[in-house]
């Protein structure tokens, strides 16, 4: 028996980076480890392995140097983030009930959409809110009604001095949402900021809202560059009006949406603080005024209508990234927020934050990402690229000019197009939508949105610009599912594609499974023939199916041994049928398959959306013609 001392003296041999590479390449069966590199939408190359050689110089603690690690030395231990779940409501009474109820269940900030409903009520704002504003901070994007809401908050002078948090608005964000710019709007907006500085001294009112650009498809570098450019524009404009630098900085707060790439998103928040520190340093701000205050929300861009419970996982991942990234306020989107929140979904969203605090203990760990070679390298690269993007915007005249010219909108549209193509080809997976779709599900109806009148201005002086619309990655496939549901409703049966399965199960099953998932993304059912070993059995299967669309499934050997014969005959005897082939044969065989009747090869790199859209559109047209006849 070995003595305990012998165990203590044991040690593992030191391994070099080359040793790790060799082991990895052994697993890759001889392929280079370089093949594991990937590129992000920010054009950052992610390496498969980060080591001490990738270490970046960083502050020893949060609140130090460039603030990448946070703005408070002890992080959330002494300055906890605020649970700012945005409360939905249709009436003042519902708002009052939900506000007081949520405060007792973990909510720590007052957050809701500012709606005309509030001002149509006979009750004053303080009658609606009671003593809550003196006990909890606000977390509100007032949009076009910011001015009216701020005025209501100043009505009680004794209460106004206690109001904290933020009630902000971002003119640039409103402009791109509306599709026009009214430059005179800035003057009235800045009047409100100056008045609030006097009447509501503890309240932040200048919001830099990058969520609008995120929801349009912008990448992290663009969001950061826009945040820097918009923040600088507002800072300089208010300085020109005579406000003190420290007063302006004390009024500013930045809003970010948090997407699905965990490490990119938390690094984005860290990089944002580096940029803002650098900008405010140039302006000569004291260290105590240079820390960026951040409010965040989980992204609606990543959420889906179908398989909505998967949104729980997405929101949890995004909320985790936001907290680790160091936010001051956080809203987590309810899983069914697209089709209308419920009491259950709002409670789960709020409790997701409570779990991050109370069970995951994130409020007790100071900067958990700090020192990670990967995170620090990613933070540095994002900050550098974002600074260059900020300089590009500045070189083109600043935020106002790049919006007028449409340059910024085009830049964001280009990224969104790339994202969309990746979703179409399923290079980017959306679970429950373009992969692992459940045909038994149907979509809920769209949520009823209360109006908050985004912008009330004299539109005679407006300059029309290109809008940035809020979109979701899953929307194109959801539209296909909607078409499928309409066809089902009209015809009484779900759209189908017949699967001609060649040979034994072991030969056709891999491609049959692939095609089932492929077709399900458009709400189309794949009906398989079971084993086809003769021309006659293939004919009988085609005759039995109430569809004109068929796909061959089998191994390459099955295709070559008797697939050509079966296809040629079927194409000749059933000229109105459309035939596809699962897989991608050798290039020199493409012409032969096409001449025998194959319309298209369906494989892992195929444009899933394009193929299914064509099939469903043709089905819809044929059904309409049949109905009219």
C-alpha cells in the first residue's frame, strides 16, 4: 500500500501548447487545429485554444483604470444590480396592481412602458405610483413621452428630490424607429434634460439606446461604435448649452440588448466601459464620473414564436451574460413575450434574476469573468474594433449625418443579411424553428401592444431617413409555418413531401432523418415509403400520396445501383411530380441526375428557407386554383 506522502509527491507532467495541439489533431484524425477556428459577425477570429500568451493587461480590481471590470470595486457585493422587469399593462389599475405585487416578489426597480393611458387617467402619476418612487429607482425608457413623464414627476417637490434611477429617452433611437429626423426636437429634449437636472437631481435622463440597432441585426462592434458616437453627440450638445461636464455624465445611461453569443455579449459590455472611459478622459472628466452606467435587456431578436419554452433557456443565457458583464439594471424577456405575456411567464422571468442572485450567487462574486484569457482577449479586440468604427462614424460627420445619408442603416442591413443567410442555410441553428421543429405546434396570435406615441413633433420640418425595423431571426421560417397552417386549414391535411426510401433501413435512414428535420422547418410533413427495392413499389407509393413533391433518400451506392432507373421511369410516367434528391452527388453526376428528373439536390449546405418557400408557395397557388375551380 502506498503511503499518503507518496500520493502528495505525485504530480502531472507539464504539457506545452504544442502537446495540446498534437492531442487535438489526433482527435481530428489528422486535420489541422486551425480548422477549428471560427469567425464572428464582428469579423473576429475565435481560436480553439487560448493560453497565457493571450493574457491582457487589465485592472487589478473593478472600478480601477479603464473600468472594463466594472465601475464598483466590490462589484455587486456592495452595489447589486436592479431587477427591472418591464411590467406590461392595459390600464392604470392593472399597472398599480402589478407594480405593488412584483415589488413583493423580488422586483427592485420600477420599470414599465410610458403610455398615453397614464395621462388619460384621472389619477396623477404619484397617485398611481404611491410611495414607490421614494423607495425604488426607476428604470424607464420614456421615448416620446419622456417630457410629459418628467413633468409629472416634478409636480411634488418633496417627492422629486427622492426620485432616482433613470427615466431616459434617446432621440436618435426614436428617429431610426420612425424613419425621419426633426432636428428641432433636440432643443426641446435638451430643455427637459436641463430642467430635470435642477428638479430631479438624482435621476438620469440621457439614454443612449443601442437596442434599436441590435434589433435591426447590428453586430457588437456596430452597437459599441454607435453607443460611443451617440453618447459623444449628446455630451457635446449639452456642453454647448452650458451644462457642467460632471452634471451631464451623471445624467447619462447606456442601454444594450444582450444576444445569444454568451462570450461576445459579456465582452461587449466590458468593452463599452473601456470606450466610454477613453472618451470621457479626453473631455477631462474626473475618474469618479467616468464609469458607464448600463441598463440591459435580453434580446427579442433571438426569440421565437414556435417552441416558446426554449426562450426560457435563451433568456437565461442572455441574462447570465448581462450580469457577468456588469450591468446596473436588467430586464429579462418573458418566454412568450412575442405573443403576449402571462402571469406565469412574467413570474418566471423575474425569478430567473432571483435565481442568478440567490442560488447562483452572482451578487457575491466580484467580476467572475476577470482574468479569463479568452474573455480578456475578446474584450480587447471588441474595444479596438469598436473604436475604429466610432472613428469611421466621426469621419463621416457623426451620428446625425450617417443616419441622414443612410450609411449606418446600410452597414447594419449588410450584417442582418449575413445573419439571415446563415439561418436560411441552417449554418446558424434556431432550435424549434429551423432545426428540431415540432409539427404539432401552432403559432399564437401576436401580442396586443399599448401605444406609447414614440414621437410627437411637427413633421413639416422632418428629414426622411431609412428606418431600422425590429426583426427576429426566426421570422422567415415562422412565415413558412404560417403558410403551412393556412394550407392545412383550407385543405384539411398538412402539406407533405413523399420520401422514396431506397434499399434497407440502414441505407436510407440517415438521409430520411435529415429530410424530416429539413421539411419540418417549413411545417411540411415527410411521409416515408418504407423500403423501396423495386420500380413497382416506387410507383405504388407515388400513386398513393396526395402530393406532387417527392424526395429520394438512400446511400450513394443505392442511388447509383437502381436510383437512376426508378427516377427516370417515375419522371416519365408522372411528369407533373417534382423530384428532389437527398444528398450532394459528385459534380460530374449532376447533369445526369438533372436530365433524369431531379429538380434540386438537398444537402447540409442547401438554402432550407428558399427550397421550402418555393414548395409551399406552389402548394398554395395550386390549392387556390383548385378551390376556385
